[in-house]
C-alpha cells in the first residue's frame, strides 16, 4: 500500500492540476491515521483546483471532525446540507459534532434522519444518549437483544412451593388447556406481583417459569425503559410489550417495578406520571392484547406501588415471597453445592445457624466458606472439600439481610393494612 501511495504522490507532483489522480490519492489515505497531515493538505489543494468537488468537501468535513475541528466541521456540513450535497456518512458526522457541542436537539434530529436513510449507520455513543436502537435496528437483532429461552425449570428452584403453585394455576394450566379456557372467555396470561425481602428468589422463579413452559423470557431493566428525553420512556415501554406480543407464549419479568409504578401522588414531575399511565395502558388498555403473556413484577417495597396496578386484570395475583423455610434451605444448599467439592454435609446442622436467611444469604455463606478453603489451599497447595464445619463457621460470620426489611414491613402490616394486602407478612412474623 505504501508503494501505491508513493507512486500517487509522484504522479500528483508531476501533474498538480490533475484532480482525478489527487482524488485517488485522497481515497487511498483517508482512513489511515499516519497520513492525517498529508490528507488535510491534499484535500485543500484539490479544492483549490476544483472548489465544487462534492466528494472532497464531504471528506474534508469528516476530516475536520476526526481532528476535533468541530466548528469547521459543522459550518462545512451545513453548507453541503443546504446544497443537498451532504453524504449520509457526513450527516452522521454532523450529528456527532452537534452532540460534542452539547446541541442535543439538533444532534437527535440529524441522527434520526441518518437512521431513516440507512439503519446500518447507527453510532453506539448516540444510541446510548438517545436510545433509538429499538426503533431502527432490524427486528431480528432487537428481538435477540431482549428475548431469552431459559433452560432451567421449577426443579432448579429450591422451595417456593406456594409461588410455584400460583404460577402453575395462572399460566401453566391455561397453556395446557387453551381450548377449555377459551370456552369460558378466559385469556391465557395476566399479571403476577411478587413482593418480599431482597434476595429471596423473585428473579429466579420468573426465569424458571419461562423455562418450565418452554416460553420466551424478557427481563426488563429500568435502563431499557427510562430515558432523559420526554416521550421516549413511554415509547420504549410500548416497544418492549410489542416484542412480547409478537413472541407468545412469553414471560415478561420487571424487577423493581415500584420504580416504574410508584404512587402518582408521590410524583412531582408529570413525566413519571406519564410512564405509569402508559404502563397501565399496556397492561389492559383497549388496544392491548396480552393473551399468552405472563407479566411478573417484583418489588421489595409494595407500599410504594400505585394502587391502580393492583386492580383486577392487572397485577391481580399478589404473592408474598418470604425467606426460605428449613426444608427449602436444605434444597437450596444442595442445589448450590451440587457442582462444588464437598464432604458429606449435615444440612440440618448447618441451617440451625441460618435464621432469617434469604437465598442470597445462603449464597453469601457458601462464598465465605469457599474463601476460607481457598486461603488454606494457597498456603498448602492442596485443595480441600467444603465441610459442615466450614459452612457453620461461615453462617456465624454472616448476618441475615432480611431483618431490616421486616422491621419496615411490620409497620406497614400493623398500621397500613386496611386492604389486608400484608396479612401474609403478619402470618410469617408469628
């Protein structure tokens, strides 16, 4: 390549007014950082001889951006745009230059025009800022970004018998008997709200539900929905629901749902209220067809959730997910230790020291036990299996994470429980 460039340079020197040869040289060096200074000189020299050369002007605008001459880039791009000569690549550069200059409105407008013309010209930085990927990327990419097909099922979930039974009645049985449900005008799917202390397996059971029925699974995070620009959050939420509707049966899991469905009376800004209204419309609006979709919401703070979400037809099944009981803890321990080097474990002896433990606390206890084994193995060079004694020692060192949650929840259960929503908390505390 260097030989070709040297030959073109000699040809340009021999015939400085030959714009075609100079353009060949420019095309050869435009993407090579080693020739940045040469590129600048050659572009300006070409434009002296051919001031209306559209290709050279577009390449010069792109060169200005690459060398951080943002003002010059914007001026030249705007000039080309007014003449209808701005190439799609230069238009993307103009959007990026506006973005660098903090002119977000113009950057977003130009970027939308670029993607309308050619979706392959998307830019990661601008997508992160404006969250437009969902609109413009091909359906196949969008779907694969959100959709999963879990291989796990209820057998992989320790305990949680009540939750499994509710889900079985709500989604699995209807799918097995679609025709029977249809005769009664009953739709398959609906909303299920899981609440309880953190770390008790709400996310895990949602994923296992999808695996149990061989359904698609969408794990919706706040980052997938919330947007700094007005109207985009509602649009993102609608688009995700549309993906679910196009891929039934589908389990959609929304963690920390209280962040999206907070009490509207607590919100000062109208933008937050608009998201909640959009959410409610997606759940059971006139145009919402959620047949075959199970929407599972999870929250650690159900008292912050707008009461409209608990209306029949929305999240009408509300299930308390408590910390695991002793039998469930043994199941969880067995599952967690399944692939690890262990001696014969006295599970009953271990769980005596796990009062108020959540599933996440059991994970933490096992990690502590493993870390102590790793320390010894690094000293002796001999790995040893985990023993009952190791797990008991780890349990004594780890404090349960659910205690603070129950302190708060007890106040709501005692003094703000007119609807009986928190009766399960009171039963558990007894």
